[in-house]
């Protein structure tokens, strides 16, 4: 009887492992700027403001359909990314990628700002996803890490003038 429970437990554990979806990759980048939070959010917080500060985004078109708000980003060098706004508050917004050229699947992201002492602001951009379009999780993480870093660097350069 003891052997039966041990075998059943082992089978159950194995089935749970097989039924568990692959864990997503998380990429999180942060940048501190010497600017008050209100000024930072005024610069980056608009849903389509990304075209004004991210160096690889040349255009952004906002599409509203009832409660749903999407944006279509045009990338430098070609390609588009379609995103859906999934949540927002006074200092952050969250979104998912619905389609596009980026090598990710199940992409969920948040861009946020946090006030720090001495009128400094921490900008945080983080995302969870899996590799897609023939790219591994690691390759997708490298692409998104580079995208976040380029965006945060451009924001800091513009605001820290």
C-alpha cells in the first residue's frame, strides 16, 4: 500500500509538471532622472507619447473602440506593433502586444514612474513574455531589454538637459 501511494504521488507530480505552462521571461529596466515626477509623466505618460521619446518609434496611431484603446506603433526601418491598453493610473500604464514584428508572445508590460527624494524620479519599464517568431526566450529578452534601455536613455537625455 505504501508503494501505491508513493507511485501515485510521483505520477501526480509528473502530470502537474507537464500541465504547468512554461514560465515567462521578465525584463525590468529602471532609470533615475533629476526631474520631478509630474514633469516626467507629462513627457512620457500619454498613450501615444512614446513616438516623441523612443528612438525607434516613428509614429503612433491611437484607435478607440468603446472601452478599448489600442495603439499602432510604426518602427524605424519598417514594421508595426499593435498594442492594447490594459490598465492605467496617474503614474503608470499597462498594455499587451496583440501583434507585430517583435519576437515575443504573451507580452504584458508596464511603464511607471515613482517620485524619489530631492525632486528625482524613477522610471520603470518592465515586461513579461515568451520568445516568439522563431526566437528563444533569451533572444527575445535581449531584444526587449535593448528596446527598454534605448527608450529610458532617450527619456533621461531629453529630461536631464
